[in-house]
């Protein structure tokens, strides 16, 4: 490659320089001293200025399918959230739990997980947290147990689909895997992890969740219909969202990229609402989009100079190129790394690494999907390990502090990290069954176990509700 710039780095120094810029960019992102979008963009700019990448190559390394999918979904969600439909669903779920705090915890966790699978985690928690505070106030309870369960549920739910979490968007875009592949292969284990996590959280917090029947009745004072701000707009949004989700289910059969589906859904919504596009475009989180663009360029430089290929060789030497140990290594390293650093740059680095491993090894190439599911489960679920593990965690902590409820790093870590490790142990078992028996056996057996745990959870909730009533009756008698 010829370099005409006087700032061009000599060829024998390019590998060292590209690695240094990558590590420096990563360190700045983790430190949060500079906004991560700025850090990624500066890293990308330095690599182009110094001739490591030409402008054409830099553009080539950007995954435009991921960018298009993110922009399309952000427009749809940005318009839909104005209608209040998500807040309506959260309050409705609390009422269906009949004001029982532990049942409300499970209901809000379920709403959070489902919305995180269909929207994105940050949007989901931004919508659910204010409702949670209103419900906790009515019940005269601390909102912190509810918030911790919602953080965990948002990251677990986002793991279930192609569009639920940025790592999945990136994996789907870089591979032949589509929306249905994620749903079929990941949703069963996500359901099991979700119900197990909620059950354990209920056991942890059951003593803090006792209220009188009179206080329980206060939940019915909240009018969920007040949250619905624009019903005609809501109908149009739900129609466009429904068409888009259907498109995701069919996009492999239609031969269309997921970004085309998302941008087409956003275009349809803008058309039927006849809104000035300026406001919907303002709802797009442009710093996130530019962060991704800069990051793709920085990781692309590692690929260009051969560092990714060298790392792939090294990883294959460690595991002997055997599929299962390689998958387990990816799962556990992804989970532990994502608990402490942003999972997006981590996954951006892992994707070309796994692709290179597949090129080097015929066995891994034949079972690539096993490695992709390992990466997805590790990176998405690992975000539950610490307060800084995922963007949704940081957003909830910030919102809670503004409302006078502080969740410390250690308090969150004591509950969340063991639960994250439990979720990775469950994922390990699931992936081994998936690999050695059959995909169908893994799916069916996991769903059966999940339904059994859900049944136990339901019985547990009913018993605790009876205990609470007896406890109140005893207190009245003693008075």
C-alpha cells in the first residue's frame, strides 16, 4: 500500500501503532473521561491520517447494516414512546399482580424483558423506571429491589432477539444469522435464565416486600389510561412496529437485510404519521451511531494489519482448534470482560477473530453458529455483572440517584455478579446440550425446565401473599 501523506507510519511499525491506538481508544472509552463517540472518532481519524487505513478502506470496514438497523429502530421507538403505550403496559402489569409487591416485581421484570427484546435496553429502562418509582411510592417500599431486577431483566431480555442488544445486532449483521435464528436458538435459554433470576431475587427481597392489604389496594388508584397521550398516533405506531417485527421474522425468506426492514418500517411510520421528519430524526441517538462508526474503523485497522489473524492463531493453539473448548472460552471470557468493560467494542473485536478462526479450522467453520451463540450469551448476559457492565445499568443508576435512591457499586455487585455467573453456568449447560444432542432437544428441554421454574415461581408468589395476609392479621390481633 502506498502512502502519500508525510504523516504516514512506516510499514514495519504499522502493527504496533494500530495496536497502540486500539488500546488507547479502549482505555479512554472505559475511563469515560471523554465521550466514547469522541474517543472512537479520534482513534479512527488518527488511523486514517497516519495511513494505516485509506479513507476508502475505513468506509469499507464500517458495518452499514448495523448502522441502518440502529437508525431505523431508533426512529420507530422514538416516535412510539411519545404515545405513552409502554408506561400503560407497565402499570397494567402491576394491576394484574393485584398490588402484591413480589408479584409486581415479577410483572415489571417480564414487561422489561419483553420490551428489551423488541426495542433496546436503554429505551426500555427509560420508560419503566419512572413508573416503578410511582408504584413503589404507592406501596411505601424502597424502589431499589424493583430497579435491580429491572436492570437484570433488561439485559437478559435483550439477549433473546437480533434487535434486543447491540452485540446481537452486530453478530447478526456480520453473519448469515437472521431474526428467527436468534429467537429459536436463544429465547428458550433466555426464558429459563429470566425466570430463575426473578425467582432468586424474590427470595432475596421477600422480607422487604411485605405490605398491608390496604396499601396493596392503592395500586388501583393509578390510572394507566392517563399515560396514553395520543391514541391515533399509538395505533399507527403499533401498526408500523408490528409490520417491522413481522419483516424481521421473514427477512431471511425475503432475501432482505435487517437494516432494510428497519429503515422501511421507519419510513412507513413517517409516511402514515405525516410528521415533520425533523423531530423523529432528533430522537435518533446520533452519538451512539457515530460511536459505532468510529469503532468499526478502529477494529478494521487491527484486521488490516493482521493482528486479528494472529490472535485467531493464538486462540486456536490454546483450545487445540476443538469446537467445544473454543466456544466455552469465548462464552466465559465474553461474560467476564463484558461485566467490566463496554461489550460493544469487545464484540466488535471478537467478530473478525471468530471469522478468522473459522477460516483456519474446518471443524470450527462447520460449527460456527456454536461460537456465535457463545459470544452472544456471554457478551449480553455479562453486562449484568457490574453497575458499569451495560448502558442500561448506568442509565437506571443515574435516574435513581436523581430521585434520591442510591445504588452503590458494591451493593449491586453482591447481588448481580453471582446471578450473572449463574446465568453463564445455565448457558454453558444449554450450549453443551445444543452441541452434543440436538438443537431441538436443547430447545424443548430448556423450555420444559423454564416452565417448571415459572410454575414454582407462581406457587411461591401465592404462598407469600397468604403469609403476608396472615402476618397482617397477627399484627392487628396483637394491637
